[in-house]
């Protein structure tokens, strides 16, 4: 874990402890892909480079175009497998060449679609919860003001 990430995590932990002592204090935390990438690969130049390369390769391989190319590559070996006539060779071609080459990018595309939907929901939830937290803070301030008014009225009546 890098020093920047550790410092941020420590600051968040301290803020959470303060929030427990003062329930009105809420510390919203917005987690982004950049935060996660920094935790996984670090914030050094090499870590950023490794993260960029990994994301780029994932974006290229995780496309349906790549699935089509991999299908064509797998089909190139099919005539040789058929020519041998052995069921073992055909099963080997199907499992090794076709399924592994073609299903990898298709599964990645599906995961990307699911991940994008989850990210959108998380962003919407974050915005909603931040707004609710702000409204809660305002309600507590109003209640405290009403409590002060009631206390003043009590002291005037007595």
C-alpha cells in the first residue's frame, strides 16, 4: 500500500471515529477506479504504467470484435483437427482453441456491461445518500433550534 493511500485510509478512519463521537458528523467517501488502481498497483510511475497497460489490454480483449477475431483464429485450426479424425483431437480443439479463445472476450464483455451498470447504480446511490445526509443535518439543526426555543420559553414561564 502506498503512502498516499495509507494516509487517505488513516484520515478516513480518524474521521469515522470522530463521526461516532458526534453522530451529526458524517464523512461521505466516494470510491473511484483511480483509488482502487492506486491501491492495487501503487502510485509510482511503474505502478501507473502497469495499471494503464492492464486496463488498455483488458479494454481491447474485452470486445466483441476480439471475440470475432479469436473465432477466426480458432477456425483456422479446425480443418487440421477434422482431418485427423480422432474424437480426442476434436474435443481438444473445441476446449483448447475454440472455447478458451472465444469465451474469454465474450465473458469480459458481459462483465464490463455488468460492471458499468453497477458503477452507475453506485454513483446514483452515493448522490442520493449524500443528499439525504445533508437533509438530515439540516433537520437536526432545525430540531436543535426548536429545542433552544422551547428551553427559552420554559425559562420565561417559570
